[in-house]
C-alpha cells in the first residue's frame, strides 16, 4: 500500500473579465478495495457554489456555478489516497474464457452490452485487421492477446501530447501511427470489442516514481491520464495502459470509468465572451508519495 497525494491544477486565462457557465468536474478518485480516498480539497477562483452527484457510471461529479466574472479561472484539486494497485499480469481467468472467442455468461451479457459493442465504423476493416494481428500474435489466448495489444501500442506508436479537446478515431490513430493516451486507449477498446471483449475507458492519474528524476519516465505523467479496462470472467475489470505497456494498475489512479471517451471530460464548461478573449489553458498534475 502507498499513500499518494495528487495535486491537479487547471488555469484558464482571458484577455478581459468574462462570465462562466456551469462547469462539470471529474477530480475525485473512485473508492474501491484497491483505492481508498483519504481526503480532498477543491479550490476554485473566482468563488463558486458547488454540488456533487454520481453519474450513470457511479463516477463522482462536481458541479460549480459562478456568479462573478473574472479574467482567470483556477481549479485546483488536492487529493490523498491509499493505493493498493498491483503489477501482477497473471489473472485468475475462468477456464472457458482463457481462449478467444468466448461468450460472457447470461448474467453478465445485459450489463456488459454497450461496453461489448463497437462504437466506430470500420468499413475498410482496418481496426478489425489490426485486432486479428494481435489475436494471432497472442496465439488466441485471452491474456496474451490483450498483452500483445498493450505492448504493440507502446512499442509501435509515437506518443504525442495534444491539448486540443477530443479523441481521434481508432482508424485515424492507426493511420497516423501516433497519438495521446486517450487515442491509444480508444484504439485498444475498439480492438478488444472487435474480438468480443467488453472494454471501457478510464481517466485518472499516473504515478511515476521517476517523475522529474529522469527523462526515461512513464509517458503521460504530469497531466491527466487515460487507459482501458477489459472485463475478464474470473478476474473482473482488468487495467491495461497501452501508452506505457502496463498491465494491472500498479501505477494507475482511477477517477472515472465510461463507455466512451466523450463521457470522461475532466473539466467541461464554457465562458460568455468573444472567441479572441481566450488566451490559454495550462494543466499541471503532480502525484507524489507521502511518507
């Protein structure tokens, strides 16, 4: 078990004071047997009234409503968690699910339906072909096939941070051979769904013990991160981080799980003003181990 503090700060700057719409925030990590929320503090400037609710995926959502205008919007979340993530890539998969294809049990099918369904057109079967290359590379064994997807993306695709909103389609990512963690997560999700597996998108934070100490650290630290969960009978939802070639979730701190990346925007809102009023946005994330 490790006690970690996550400091996430987002700053929007404007050329003149503007008014803000209601903002929807995803900052609070999901409590579970492997991730215990200890404390949290949310600072917002200008001041805002705040309320919370759980979305359809049971993610904790914060709603901030603003009464005053400002030329700078600052959102800072400081959270402390106890993290029990594991790096063990061997999972107790049910015998019938150890090779592909397999069918989920009758009691699971209805709940997994949308996570098991492809979300993007693939008329040229580009994603399908890539997924079946991984199927062959893994010898048809479920865990080996998912490992092949994870490691291929890490080894064969260029990681390029991108501040623009949105996620590239899996076909775009395959054609470009590069992308962000969100792009890689979506590609792996669709590839897994192609093979009949239920997969969902995860947004959160990445703990890199070497952050700031070496240039060979994990990709995606210092910002929000994205990865994939795949449902495996007997093992449940298993974490796969194709950006870094990680399996098991030892370095991953979940904030939200969704069916599609569009449902996992960490900060969502707008301002009332001219387009040219917006100057820039900066995001910084620091995850440190507490003694």
